[in-house]
């Protein structure tokens, strides 16, 4: 279904490489079964047709690059759920229901560990050469800034308050995770020192290649990312890198 490869580069750091040229019937069936939950939460009562209509409106209101970013983030959520992560956030923008915009692209749990997600992508109409190494670095920096710059005017938005809103919206009953997020929100507001070293993070990179589509060179990318991650700090880190041809298959699914 996912043409993926997994590598463990240390006790706490791992890599996932994914290649998506077209959508197989298995992948389309997975999207059908998961898209409502990714968009609106596992307990959502929305019908698939309603979610499709909401996403259609989203596409019409956003730029082409934002649409590429949306599909990239969706695929990251889909894959994480597929490999056993529990989602405690939603893809839809909660600003539409007067709740704060999420500070992180995703909040997940697996085996009792809470993970934070940041997704970055590069569309095929980009004017400069982009690599997964660049995009992983960008995602990591974003996570680091959101976590650590609680004393800076650059980061006035408390990401943990936003995470609380998303957690509550999912209606999942896990008091230990909610209390953990609440404690972090209070620490953030009190401007306690926070370091990415103490968190579990998943930087995600998606590169759209269009007519130049090719699969990831696992050996070269693993080597490139090892040199990058050797300089990074985190309690645990999983990196997702996706080569994707385009967003046409997703658009076709939404409009079918």
C-alpha cells in the first residue's frame, strides 16, 4: 500500500521513506476509511460526502501551494495512523468553530509516548532546488521554535493551548495525556525554560516531483539525514520523507 522503507539510525532516532506515484485501490480504500477521522476525529459522525464538500471549499479558498501542503499533511496523518499511532488532533481548522488554530500540525500517542508533528512540503512549481534534508531541517526548526521561544515576541501563540483545544475536540478520554498537555501549557505561560531535548518529535518532508517523479534513493537520503540528525536534539525522533508525484489522485478522490 505504502511503498515505504524504515531505518533505525540510533536507539531513539528512526527514518521512514515513502514513495507515492499513483493511488492503488488499497490506498484509496484506506483513505475512504480514514479521511473522516483524520479530518474530524475518531468519534466523528460526519459522512464521507460531507467531509469531501468541506475539503472542496478549503481548496477553493486556498492557494495552489496551500493545497499541496494540505495533501502532504493529510498523507503524513494517514501513514502515522496506518503504522499504529493514535491521533489526538484533527486536520480541519478549528478557527472555523471559534477555537484556536493548532500550534503543532499533529498530536499523537503511541505506546504511552506523546509525539508532536510538523509537516513541510515543496510543490512542483518551486523555483529553487529543494531536498528532503532542507525540509526536515525546516520542520525541526519550526518545532524547536514553537517549543522553546515562549519568552520571545516571535512566538506569542501558546501551542499547548491549541493542542488542548484539539485534544478536547477529538472527545477522546485520556486524562493522563490531557493533564500532561495542561501542565506544559502552564509552564509555557510561566515562561519556564523548555527544550526540544525533552520532547518526541516527527518532522515530515514531502516533495512533489510531477513529471520528474522518481523514488527515494534510500542509501543517499539515509546518509544525508544522518549527518543532519547528528546535530539535532530530541528525546525521540522519527522522520518521515515522502516522494509524491502530484495531488491529482487526491483531487480526483475528493471530486468523485
